[in-house]
């Protein structure tokens, strides 16, 4: 029982650290994201930004970030 609790705590701490890392990366990247005039333009600008990010960063870097986001959504639903 205690081992399971320790694993759960370690998992939460790991996810927090990864979310913090993504948050820091996002803070640095936001200045390059053009604000749109409306919601549609914002979404289009984000797609262009993300496509450029994928082209300019290694597969390991951006796929790790996507993995964290997807896993956090899955764990939220549990």
C-alpha cells in the first residue's frame, strides 16, 4: 500500500515538473504568436505556430510535450 502511494506521489511530482517545463517553453514562445482579430484567426495562427515549432524542434522534444499533455488529459478523466 505504501509503495503504491509513493509511486503515485512520484508520478504527480514528475507530471508537475513536466508541466512546469512546458509552461516555461510556452512563456518563451508566446511572444512569437501573433494575436488574431477573432477566434478563428487565433486558431489559424496557433496552427501555423505549432507547424513551425514542429519543423524547428526535434521529434523527441515536441513529441514529449504532446505526450505530457495527452497523458494529463487521460489522467484527469480517471
